[in-house]
C-alpha cells in the first residue's frame, strides 16, 4: 500500500462518514481544522478504514499527533500496516 492508496481510502471513508464528497485531499489538509472532524467522526473514519483497507488499530496506540493532517494520518496508517505485515 502506498501513500496515494491511503489518501484515496481516506477520501472514501470521509465521504461516507461526513455524508458529503471529500476529494482532492493534499497532505497539508488539517483533519480537525479544515475538515471539521471531531472525535466521533474520527472514530467512524477509522472504523471505515478498518473495513476498507484491513486496518487494525489498537486504541491504546492512538496519539493525537497522528491526526493533525492528511500527511500525519497517512504516515500513521502506513506505519500501522507495516507493523501488521511484520507481525
């Protein structure tokens, strides 16, 4: 899985969760400030990604810094997927 695949999956998950089209995300987009996500929509987005890209997230491993922007979230997803493959 590469960065673009994660961003596309994120756009699809956000489109479902926010019930409005979310496209053209760039790395600088702030998840909370620009997209107006809150903790509930963030959890819904994570659950949607768990289903769509087989992402398994340990709630204990979540860090607010991972959810600042599209770039930081993409890094988090890629690192999580690498850990799953290694396990």
